[in-house]
């Protein structure tokens, strides 16, 4: 063996560019920020009758919602899509929506019949998360549909109005009513997308059962 070939084999293999830093690329950092925004929004909503805290909660929530669009856009534009980002992005959305809904129910912004809209949204998120986990074992992906994206957008806009709450009424009368109306719209979209995902998953589950019996 020649010295040159020996040196080549002994030299440690250099990591591929971007592999080590993929967890710290900008799209993923934006997703981390959205997750960190959850306790910040919750903390502000512990003082629902303080207008300053309402505006602070709304500001944090809106910034977090904007990152929901930016992280995916930048990941595609800069070719920085990663498995970590694909995993954390829907988790960050669900945490933000679920925590905000719970706090708005707790302070009475969402009440009476509108509680059903919140229940539908939360139950759907649990259903789809469980379905995704089960189908992952079957190596079946559940793609995000266009309607599901509209559903997420409707939820975020509805929650923004409801987080503004009575503080928003001083600027835009009817803020809470608008938020409740949008919440019901997002709940209906949630029912549709939940059924779509469930139907998609059941077909794969039945097909798997058929293959296992063969």
C-alpha cells in the first residue's frame, strides 16, 4: 500500500456541510421560538383583566403565528428542510393552539355553546396525532392538505381576536364576536380535515390487516 493511500484511509472523514448545524438553522430556530412563545402567552393570560397583559399576549401570539409561515417558507426556499423541523412544526402549532384555547376557556372568553368549538378542535388534534403515530409504524405518511392549512390559519386568526378580548373591544367593537365566529368556522374545517385524515388512515389500516391475513 502506498503512503498516499494509507494517509487517505487514516484521515478522519469530514462531516458533510450543514449536517451538524441542521438543528440550528433559521427555520428550526423559528420553530423553537414558537414553542417558547407558548408559556409566554399563557403567563400573560393569567391576568386577563389587565389590558396591557392582553396586548402583550396578543403581540407574542401574533409573532409566533407569523413564524408558522416563515419557518416552512424559509426551509423550502433555502433547502433547509429537516426531519427535526417536520416533526416539531406541527407540534409547535398544536401546543400554541391548545394552550391558548385552555386559557381563553379559563378566563371566560370562550364559554357556553362556544365550548363545543374548542372541544372539537382539541379532540381533533389528539385524534390526528394518535393516527400519525400509528401510521408512522406502518411507514405511511399523512400529508398536510390545503384545507388543513386553511384550518390552521383560521384557528390562529380566531385566537388572535379572542386573545385581544375586551382590550380589543376598545379599538374594534365586536372583537370577541368576530373571534367566536372564526372559531366556529375553524371548528367546522377541523371536523372536515379530521374526517379526511381518519378516512385516509383507516384505508391503510384495513389494507395492512388484509396483507397480514394473506
